C-alpha cells in the first residue's frame, strides 16, 4: 500500500522515488530493483521509503493510479466523448514516459504491468446502454473488456515493435479505431474516481 499526503517534502520524496523506480526499470529491469537500490538512486534512506510505501510494487501501483486519475481528470474537461480525444489523451500521457512504457511492453515476464495498463483503460470507458439498450449486462461488460484489451494491446504491441519500426502510433491507432468502429458509438467515458 502507498501513503498519501499534501506535504511538499512528502510529495518531493515520492517524485524522487518514482523517478528512481522508472529509471531503474528501464536500465536494469524490474526484477533487479531492491529497496536499497531504489533509495540509493533517489538519494533517500530506507525509512523514508517505508514512510511512503510498503513494497516496491506499491510504487508501480501508485504510478498506474496517478496515470489513470490524470487521464480521468483530462477526460472530465472534454465536452463530449470521442475516441480520437480519448486516444489523444492516452498518447500524451504515454509519451511523457515513453521509455518506461517501452520497457513494460517488452518485458515479457511482467504480465502484471500489461494487465494494469489494460485495467486502467478499462476503468475509463464503459458502454452506454442508452445508445444500445439491446445489450445485456454481460454483453456490456464483455464489450468494455474487449475495447480495453484492443486499445491497450495496440499500444503495447506498437511499443514492443511488433508492427515494424516504420509503423507510427497514429497508423496503429487508426487501424484499431477502424476495427472497433461497429461498437465505438456505444463507448463513453466512465465517471472514474480513485476513492
């Protein structure tokens, strides 16, 4: 579990620990990170780490939660849902830490990273039953999951280089949107909350 506080020093320490976590993942791989290596890189002590987190996994979970919250906040500023707007928001957040996301996409043994990415996208979308009342609750849930998997794995496979070095993210997401077009009119933003 991770702790929260509005204290400026607390926030600064968290930023340092997260930056160290991301850098170490990219440089050495997730499995090699220890609390000692993390605190050494962040130039903090172990007690400071434990005042913020219980485990190294908590640093990653907070990263995912913060990313999802940021996307949700930006979505809330949108006047209406469009898949293009949604993808643009996802792109801008991803590009900020593109090397980390490339590591996640290429680290085959880190399936939990990929699942967390898919789940974060899944928390942000849902199927609008008013636009298609013929869908059962089960169909709605499955369709949401299919959309989240399709979007998330399009990103992850592009990041891993599976579509070729010359393929741009715009091309991949355009193809993804075309393939999803039959049910995209039913997709809307969820009222996501981290509480």
